[in-house]
C-alpha cells in the first residue's frame, strides 16, 4: 500500500517538473524572436527625441568655441599701441603725450646741436689755420676778415686792451687784463655751446619716473576693474596692464636716447672748448709779441735821440 502511494507521489512530482521545464522552454522561444526583431522595428518617438537632442548641442559646441577663440584673437590683435592709447585713462594719456613730446624735444636738440657743433668746430679750426703764420694782432685780424667766430672776438679783445693800455709800461698788467677778457669770452662760448644740455639731462633723469607713474596708475585702474566685475579673467585684466606697460615703454624710449645724446654732446663740447682754449692761447701770444715789439721800438728810438 505504501509502495503504491510512493509511486503515485513520484509520478505527480515528475509530471510537475516536466510541466515547469516545458513552460520555461516555451518562454525562452517566445523571448528570442522578440529580441531579434527589436532592432528591425522602428524606434519609438521618445528614443529619437533623446538621440536627436544631443546632436545640435555637439555641433553647436565647436561653433561657440570657434567664435570665442575668434573673438579672443580679435581682442589680442586690437592691443596695438594706438588702440591702447585710445582706451587708456585720461591721466595715462597725459603721461604718454608728455613722454612723446619729450622724445621729440630730445631728437630736435640732437640734430640742432650736431649741426651747430660741427659748424663751430669747422669754423674754429679753419680760423686757427689762417692765423698760424700771423706775426701781429692786426695781421691776424686781416687774415680772418669779418667772420664772426670766437677767435675774432678774442683778437678784438686783445687789441682793445692794448689800445686802452697805451702809455702803460707794465706788460704783466696788460696781459693779466687781456687774460681776464679771454676768460669771459671762453665762459660765454661754453654757455652758448652747452645750451640745451640741461634739457637733455632733465629728460633722461625724469622720464623713467614719469613712465613709472603712468604704470602705477594703469595697474590701479585694472585692479579697480577687477573689483567691479568680480572676475580675474585675462580679458578684463590685460588692457589695464598693457596700458601701464606702454607708459613704461614710452618713458624708457624718451629717457635712453636723452642719456646717450647727453653723454655724446658732453664729449663733443669738451673737444670744442679745448679748441677755444687754443684760440685764447693764440690771441695771448700775438698780444705778447705786439707788446715786445713796442718796447723794442721805444728802446731803439731812445739811443738815437740821445746821440742826436
């Protein structure tokens, strides 16, 4: 009896197992064709909407990036000296205009002094060659003619002193007074030939500091712009710093040539004053010869009068 029951139970369990396996296999067969047919079916409206939406965003991203790069390039190209000057603060503009004017003054003095010193040295050397063989003041003046040079002024001063000292037997006093007149003429020539040198010295000494003042002011304005815009973007900071650096550059452009030109003219002026000193010595020697001839003539006439 028990054996029969066990067999019946085993048969029921086997039937249930076979039914479950058949059900699972049928479900797998139904799922596989659906999976294979899914790509063939047309997509639902939601899927293309989601897939199509990123497409314009991706294509638009390079366009915006290209525009930003292009605008950045244009902004960098617009940072020319003239555009920076136009966009600078009014005080920075005044500093730049002053430095540009100082540079113009420097080069004007350079060309004017070059012409003046060249002509003065050429004229003085020619005059010294002409009186090199003269025996008296009158002969030297005749050789020079009516040319207005510093040597002509020295010879005129020597002749005037000799004429005013007529009848005075002290040669040392005449030579001393003539040397004093020569010194005044030499000092006047030195002041004349150094005219404009003080302007060059002032420009060379003050231009860097004026440019530095413009630099500080431009950087202050750039920091003020940063505080107002609440950003540290390079596009906001760069213009103010560029204007400041332009002021510094203009200060150096005005100062460096001024210092070089001043040193050059200092050497040239020293050489010219040496020529003036030679001219003063030549005039003094001619005066001394005239005085010696006067004493020789008076000494020769005295014995002849005694013999008579």
